[in-house]
């Protein structure tokens, strides 16, 4: 038997309404829910819904097990927050691409200084001077920020009370240098050296390397 052509929703509604009017003797009251559902009405055609946005927000937790990920070759994701993948899950992946890292990453912590000292400063020149020190505090060697080293030799005359700093005295001094004694100034010290004697004059031979 040949099939009848498909009817539109309007045609089906009109026929249903006419049949209902004929069956009820022309009653025009609305149909009840039970009456509408009493007889199935075949419906054909296409329903188009066009108001869904292109991107749907999704919230909650998305779980992918190893079996699901095994079918994927590449996962590209924009990640906000924390993501945890166990060893079994990661084993099924070949590539994970994270696209929301900024081009420049801020790094904090302790860093090396801009200029690194790779070799101690050295010098091939020296300057020799003579200082005659008496019972009044006097300068043995002036301060020099470029000093790399210095020596003081008490050649004769009296015991030298030598002080690494200003205003040497018989009670405030660094050490005593006997006649014929020799002292090497610490390499790290670049300040003034002063001296004094208890009596007489100490003749000091001073050599500075800078």
C-alpha cells in the first residue's frame, strides 16, 4: 500500500481540532491534558534551535582515565587553577600543550651579582717610603683604597707602637714592632697606619703595593 504524504504540524492540528469538534457536538472548550495525551499524534520534520552560544561554560570536575586518554594524540588546554594527572594517566599521553603561559616569566630568588670576580687583583709595582716616628702619634702609611698589600720594617731607634687606624698611643695600638722587626699589613686593610714610641725615634721602612 502506498504511503500517504507527510502532513505538517498545522494540518495535523487542524484535523485533530475538527475531529474533536465533530465528536463533541461543536463544543469549543479547551482540551484537557488527559484528552491531549489520549491518542498519540505522529509528528515529522525538523526542529531548529539557534540561540545556543558558540562557547558553553563548563564548571565542576572533568575526569579522564588512562583508557580514555589512550585514544588521544594531543590535548590542548587553557588551564586556570590546578590540574592533577597521575602516572597512569600521563603514560597514555603523547603531547600536552598548555597555551596560557605568558611570553615572559617572572623569576624571584637569589642571583649572582652582575660582575663576577674570577681572579684576585695583582700588581707588579710598589712604592717605598720612610717614616720617622717619635713620642707623638704620626702617620706611618696613609689610607689608600687601591692598596693590595703593605709591609712595615722598623729599621732602628726605638720600639714602634703600630696601630691600624688613626691616633696611635702607648695604650691604644695594634702591635709592637721591635727594632729589626717586620710586619705585613692585612690584605683587606686599606686604612691609615699610625705609630708612636715610648722614647726616641723609630725609623720605619714602608712598602705599599697598589
